[in-house]
């Protein structure tokens, strides 16, 4: 009996195919139009290429701006150790500790492009550029059963910089409100400007106050957290930042205030929504905004920024045109590449057809 040679372990690459591959079904079943190729795992060694850098050669982002400009999709990136980005993720999220972050949604450039439908497969590699700003496309990529996610975006007509939020409960189109005390929003102003200086000064003052209340011991962070939970003031938000950033102030945080109720609006007909209007981007014409518009009003359900900013966008603007938007998850929670069902997918009727990918 002849045996086929086995490929070395760890030499998997991704190629397009329409032939069924004997890989196990992982995660929720997802539908997509028949005949559309998916990514199938093949045991082969890819040829060396400058376009496919090794994991060790990937640049480590130190700021939110770096993360937004990193190449989306696998293999993902690890924030630079000791950087403001790493400090934020380590202290405030479940995405720290050197976790490799994988981009599952990269929207921008073409807000009114082909919007697709909910038959998109979350197991596919994420869009690399120009994904349409549309609620169905967004949810097809980010509805991963409720895993912690980080959203990062930038706009064309605000005050510059990068903004976004941490969603600890993730998206799953539950058509319900999600409670959380650990959800927060953030803004990274352009370095060297008046906004960055004002934010850093507010954070430094709050850090000194928190340290004094803590008696000079390690209770400063606890005092800052207690101050932050008291209300949506600039001093409270600055104290929250000081608790993890040591008075750095390069990333300004707006925490959830007034309890954890309705921290995230997880609705299928809305894309992005922290609170009622702290950060909202419906990507749905029926909601009264173009798909590429976002709004942010701080001070009600989420506190204002250190320095007194009442919008994430800077420049006093509460509504902007979004030019780029990314959603990151930990590599361990990133969707597994899907398997093409071939001709079997075309039947697609009944329970088993829906379960295994039919329409």
C-alpha cells in the first residue's frame, strides 16, 4: 500500500478553492451565495515573498494611529511593549498581555459600494481595504458571539487624531442593550498640539490628586477609579486615565458613567453604538445619517474627555465623515477560515442545508 507524504507541521497557507475540504466545522454556521470561493487550508509551503512578512518582522504598533495604519487581516499585530497602546490594553481590556490583534473589519474608501448581504461568511479573511460602510457588511464581519473587540477610526473633517472604543461584550445582533462597567471610549489627539497638551495637563493634575487621596501608596488607582465612577466630569475622566497611564495623557479616555446600563446597543439595524449617542455610526440610511457619517456627544452616558472635550472627534465637531474604521479582536477569538461546500451548498434546503452553509 502506498502512502502519501505528509506536509511538515506548521506550513499552512490559504488558497482559493471550490472543492470541499475535510476540515471540522468551527463556530456558528454562516451562509454565503453558492459558487463564491472561500479560503481553504492547504498543507503546502508558500514560496518566500516580500509581500508576506514573517510574524517577527511585522512592525509593532505603539499608538492607535499605528494600529489604524497597520496591514489589516492575518497574521495580525502585537502592540509594542511599554507603549501607550499596550498600557491601555493591558490595564483596561482583555486584549492586553502581548495578545496578537487580528483585524476582522476594515471599512473605508467606498461608503456606497456594493453593500452585499448577511450571507457573507465571518470565517473569511477580513476585507483588506475599502469595505463598504453598511450595517450588514459590518455585522457579517464582527458578530462573533460576543468576544471583546476594539474599534479604531479616523475622520475627514474633525480635529484630526484617532478615536474609537472598547466593547467588552462584543457584537452579536441581539437586538438588545448590553450592560457593562468596563466599556469605554477613547481619543488619541494629534501629538504636539494644544489639545494633546491640555489633555496631558488634566491627566497629570488628576494623577497628583489621586495619589494624594491614596496617601502616596498604591491606592492612587483605586481613588482614581472611584472618582471616575462619580460622574462625567473632565477631572473624573482624567483620573481614570492617570490610573493606567501614569499621567501620560497621549490617549484620552471617556468611561461609562451612571452605572453600566445600556453601555452597548447591539442591534442588527445599527452598526456602531456606544450608549445612545456617545459614539454612533448606524451605517443605515433609514436612521437619518449617510452610511459614512458618525456622531459623538459625551457627558451623559459616557464621561467627557480629560481637558473637557465633549466629542471624540476633536475640533468641537459632533458629526464627521468617517474615512477609515477597523475592528480588532484577539487572535484566539478571530474567525476560523471557512470551507467551501462545493456543489453540495447549492441544495441548501432544510435544517441541515442551513446548518452546513446552504442558503
